C-alpha cells in the first residue's frame, strides 16, 4: 500500500514538470515513463472504461456499490458491450433466469469479457449435458471460469467413477456445487484415498459423496480426525447413521463441536443424552447457536415441553420456527378451541412430518367445518398459545 502511495505521489510531481523545450520531461526521471504507462487511463477508477463498466453492471441488476467494487479490478472492465450482451444472452439460452444471471455476475463478472462462443458455450454444453440446473451453476459461477479439458471433464469423470449413476451425480452436485471447484489431484484423490484407508467401502464412499460431495474438499488429516472422534463416542462404520454423523462432524471444527455439546447440556441434558440425539439427527450440530436457543426456549417456555421430549425427536430443531412450527401451532390451537382435537395431544408428534402429511391430518380434514385452520396455516391467524 505504501509503495502504491509513493508511486501516485511521484506521478503527481511528474505531471507538474514543464516541457517547454520540446524534450520529454519524463526522460530525466528513471522509470518515470514506465510509471506513467502503468497508470494509463484504463487503470484509473475515473476512466471511461471504469464508468462504462459500472453503468453496464448496474443495468444488469447489480447494486451501485457491487458494480463499483467489481469494476475496480481491471480484468473485469468491459471493453465491448456487444461481447457482454452476447454472454448474457448465452446464459439465458441455457436456462439462466434473471436472478441467476445477477448472481453469476456478482461473483464472476469476468465471464462478460471472455469470448462467449469459444469459452462459455463449450462449458455450458458440458454442464447441461449432465443435467446440472442453471440455478445451481449460478451458485458457484466460477465453474464457468475453470478449464473444460483440464478441470471440469477430468473431475466429473473421477466423481462419476465413484458415484456411479448420473442421477446420483446430479443430486450430489445440486447439494454442494462448490465441491466441483476442488482440485482433482490436490483435493479429490487424496480425500477419497483417506476415506478408503479409514475403512469405508467403495459403496459407502459413493453414498457419502451423494450425501455431501463437499467431502472431496476435506484434507486427509481432517478425515482421519473425524473417524477418531466418531469412534470415541461409540459410532461404528457399520452403524446406519455413521455416514450422516461423519458428514455433520466433518463440517464443524473440534472447538465448535465441543461448544455445541455444552450448549445443549446447558438446557439440563447429560452429554450422553446429547450424543444420543446427535446420532439420531446429526444436523443438530450444524445449526447456529442463537437458532438453537430460540427454538428450544420456544418449545420449553411456550409449548411447555420438557427437554427430554424435544431431544427424543431432535428433527424438530431443523424446522423453521417462523415458517413451520408457529403456523402449525396456530392450526392446532384453532382445532383445540373448536373442540376438534384434545388439548393433551402429543405435540412433538403432531408437529412433525412434511407439509403434505400435516395438511392431510389437520387442514384438509377440517377445512370445510373450521375454515380458520386455513387462515392459521397461511399466517393470517397468529399463534398466541394453547388454551
């Protein structure tokens, strides 16, 4: 930063040197001509190309701040609006919605300055042939900046050789698109070899990658650590939930894992009870601390459940409080008020299940006689506690 400041100060002094005798005044200062060149109009934020790029990106849907930040990098400067328009049109041709294009340009604006036909189309053809959804590609748009022959094709061939079917490959990619950014030789191969050395079968590795392809980005040391930690809490490779527990524990640091255990124990649970709940629903350690506190406090204080009931069905902690639990509670409250269900209904069991199951049990069944259940489910009648 200091060197850059000095160069700018020198440039200001250079501009003040008169050149009345016809000679180039910069020649008297060593390196000055090169310095002036490096600060050409195309690299200064107030340049014509900078302003044009900011204006173009704003017209694409980026905020002024995002557009300005993007245009600061010289390689992102749009020198040809025709090329940029062609790149956007190409994305639309491959099914990218406007929101997908905005998301793509916000993260990888450099695709607007490459040759659309020579650089972008072959990659889009390849990804489309695999059935990868545009919105998933847009979530990791730097894939379009990776080499087709040197990265995308060999990486897909390697992953497909492990996973097997293209349907599972599509599912794995849709869950963790960023995993395809991992380097084949530095990340993917070492990770798979580490899984093998730790005792996973080829079938188990295939299933694990479908569950969470992000495993390809884990270091061999981290993989070995997680195996050791799972063994320490009594999880065996043969357990049906092992891969799900492995995925969850691999996604958090050891310090975070200990903090999650302590957080759940703060509600009056023993470590054994927390570990039992983790084995049932491994994702409970992936939720933010405040999210966990908010849900548990609601279930304890507002629904009057006991902590053991909650942890016996830990999947409930994965439900959205605002979008799922509260509307369902409002429906049950209406039905209690109308005398259609008992007030001592087993709440955890009633609240669980997908929306189709809940709707069949408590909405469709009573909608004709108790139309308020529909309003409650839509959020038009708020939950204010059970009678």
